[in-house]
C-alpha cells in the first residue's frame, strides 16, 4: 500500500472518530436542556485539536515503520492528491455558503459553528475516500 | 479517475526479458514508488507521456513496444 494511501486512510478514520466523539459529547451534555444551549465551544476546540495531534502522531508512527516511503510523493501521488482535494473542496464551499446564509438569518452561533465543522469533516472524508478509491480502483487522469 | 483506460502495456514481460528486473529496480530508475510501477503494470494508472518515454528508455525499446492502445470493440 502506498504511503499516501495509508495517510488517506488514517486521516479519514481520525476525522470520522473525532466527529463521532464530538457528537456523543454534545448529545450527552444536552440532556434536559435545549441543544443550542449546550456549551459546545470547548468540546469543539478540543476535538479539532486532538484530531490534529492524533494525525501528527500517527503520521510519525507510519513514517517510522516505512521510512523509505515517508513523505516521498511521485507523479501519481501528486495527481491523486489534487484529485482528492478537488473532490473535497465542493463540500467546504457548500458549508461556507450554508454558514453565510445562517449568519444572514441570525441563526444561533451553535448551528453556524456546527454546520462549518460538519462541512469540514465531510470535506475531509470525501477527500480521503476519493484518494483511497483512486489508489485501489485505479486512476486515469488523461 | 474518470474511466478505465484502453491503454495496455508489456512492462511485466519486458522486465522479465531484461534479466528479471524487479519492480523496485524499475521504480528507482524512473523515479517513482514501487506501488506506482505496480499500478501502471496492472493498468490502474496511466502514466504521463514523459514517464512512458522514461520506461521505454529503460528497456531500450520504442514506446509502442511498451504501451499499446486496444482497438474499440463495436
């Protein structure tokens, strides 16, 4: 398995697990109160911070076990990377537009922040899924 | 990743004809990973024209001895 494919798997899984943990924490705090009144800022920042930290640690672990492949991208890796970024970018735009509209209609900050986090998470998952599919099923850029 | 390619190749047989060159040897000579050579051999990746010429040069054969374009079935 190519090093960049391993990285894509890792980033996708970390993103999904981090988002799932965040949702569980928020739903756990919402018992007896309205969802928009839940203190979400700290869990959100901790989740994002831990996801970034975990990604860095796992990257180092991967690189330790296959040092000859680590951080060496060839033409195929670069093309698949661009393809993956392209696949995920549309969801960031959708999330940004959703947050824009929500801000215009004065939706509570809770929903705006969470809509953006959901968009970032979905974007990362779409990017990773596109990369993994390209590595496993085939990639014909021409 | 749009559609499967009709380009086929003879890299595997050329490697064996050249002192059983390994995929890793070929990869290092054209500056890509072994996984990329495997993907090209199996038709899961179409290399750029430049990389295709590099592969042909390694084997010392014309480009169309390495890559072929299958005719469309009607």
